[in-house]
């Protein structure tokens, strides 16, 4: 199979240069021309893809060579871009920045090479003039395998400033494909973990994306950019397919007693096994809404391929789990921002606790771990785990190599996965009698909790790297 979708990678010399503004604006501008635009984000970021989805009307997807492996970048890209006229890939950090101590691994440059895609460099020109030529020349010549095909100048102050920048870049031989003036209306609010997600400010986010699109339409040569995208090299290979990878993954081992399972909490009455849905599938409820916005689209696709009916619910609004729930997935997000509201929804907290204490499989990552705790910043949570969670001044951030320590609804002990941590909270204690993971970096430690059917941890993982996780989880839904 030959993959020939026109594509561009939008990169920058460093974070804060305006990649998200330019990439999202380009997506929206091309979509307004009637093109089917496939949005992608390099790295583990969950927030930017929400803005990409708003700009294109399609699911924003991540391309992470650390979490998924380099061999999955092109297949995952082809899966997301299937049937599209154009793909726009927003980079991460600076063009050549990747996983710490791992060379180019997981960098925007590596992904661009794996996709054989031209790179457009977004440069914050607010404090420079002729020096921009040296910067562009350095990035374009650093790695001959990376094709830096042009620059978009951002935060240009005046017509005279633009003239000086263009004159300098004429000498460098790097084409100018756009020039954007400073514009406050395209700024998006941020807080302790980055931009505020779309789900929390949808109306304002729609306006912001519209402003980004208008700024890009005025300042960028869209025809030249599309022609550049059409010159991307062909890729060979098949698109990733959830049904195929689930079918070819090893069958889940027979259920084993969970190590370190806590005794049932006497405050909660274990729930009887829930009935199957009419078509014989089990419902896997996935937390969503403003408090739980972090998820990879492939997770739901893998669960569906494994035989589950995936139903989203909002812990801020829904007082009961979806009918027929046999398993629960609670991903990342910002429960710390909504702790009073989550706590006030006592009926749902009790329903979650009953499901968990009844032995149903529950997969909780980061925000999900906080929600299952006894309390978060003094606010009562679900009480599934006997831990206390609170906000912290310290940011925990980085890729992790991990190995499953305990048999769980997700994996057998010894399963190796790569993950990512990104939070400003702590839980005490940090691990249970049966920890979820042993983590190698930055220091050797165990973390997380395996308790009855619960697997809860700070670690974000991408199940495309281990599709057997979804198959095992759904099988546990059937047998619990």
C-alpha cells in the first residue's frame, strides 16, 4: 500500500514560538476551503488535539515515537489521514528536541523523517531582525535528512520589521511562506499544565480558532503551502487498523487472583454482575466532560474492536454510570480544578465505588487516580483507594520506561510499556501493597495501585503499543 496524503509538519525553534496558533489556523483555513484536513500532534500532548479537532471537524491524533515506537508512526498517521486531502502535523517543543537522553527519539524532526514530510518552521520574530536568517539557516542545515522548506514569521511588529526579516531570509535561501502580526485575539488562556482544554471553554475556543484561521488566511501563502504539502514523499505500508491488531494480539491469560486486593469497604455494598447489552457486548464507560479531557482516540477504537460498547459519561453531570456498565476507564484531565463539583456528585461517586468493589475492571490514569482516591484537596472523592491527593508546587513531567509489577485487568506482571507523566499533584501513599508499575526513570521506584479489578496510576500509556491491553480489559469485563 502506498500512502500519498499531502502533508506538512509545523515546527519551531522552541516552545512558545506559536506552533499551535499557526498549525490550528492552517487546519481551519484549509478546512474552510472545503478540504478534508487530518490533524496530528507530535508527542503525548492531549490539549492541542482538542483545538485541532475544532478546526477540522475530525479527531485530533497523536504521533509519539517514544510511547508507540517508530514503527507505528506511519501506520497511525495513515489511519488518521485515511480519505483526507491534506494532513497538518503540529510538532512538539523545538524541532530537534526529543526524549531526554535519547537523541532524536520522539522529536518533531524524527517524525518528519518517518513521514517523509516537509517542515515549515514557525519563528517568533518579535525580538530579532537579520539574526532570523542565521537561525533559519542553522535549523535547515543541522540534519540533511530533515527538509526545512520554509518559515512562517510570527509576532512581527510592523511593515518595516517584516521588510527587514524578508531581506535577511532572502540571503539565507529559506523561503518565507507567511508573516503574522501580533494579535491578542488568537491567544488562548493557560494554567498549571498548559492551555485550557476546548471542553472547558468551547464557545471562546470556537472564536479563538476562527481568529487563528483568519490571521493565517491574511498572512500565509496557502497555495504555496498546499503545493509544498503535495510534494511530500510517498510512504509504503498499511494503515493501522484496530480490529486487525486486536485480533493478532495474544489472547489474554485466564483470570488470576489479584495480588494485594483490599477487602471490600463495609461502607459500600458490592454490586451484582451487570447484564450484558442486547447484542452480547459489555459496556465500557469512559469518563469525559470538562474534568476528564485526556484520552487517545485509539483507546476507544481498540476497546470497540475487542468487543466492547464504549459509552462516554460526564462525572460532573451524570449521576449514574451508563446502563450495562461492565468496565470503567477514567483517563487524565483536571479533577483538581473541579474537585468541589465532582465531590458534590455523590450518587455517581457511590456508583463508581460499588462497581469497583464489586470486582469490575477499572483503568484509571492520573486524573482517574485522583478521582478514585479518598479525598482530593480535602474534598471527598470515590474512596475506592485509601489514598489522599493534593495539589503540589512541583511539576512532574517526562517519559517513563515501566514494567507491570502486579497482574491486573490491563496486563500480566512483567509486561513492559512506555508511558508519560504530567501532573502537579501528589498522592499519599504513592503505591499500594500491589503496585501498578515499576518505573526506571528518573529514579527506580514503584507507583500506582492494583486492587481487585482496579488499575490506577499516574502513568499515561498509549495502548496502540500494546493492543493486548484492550483485549485483556474487555475479557475481564466479560468474566467479572
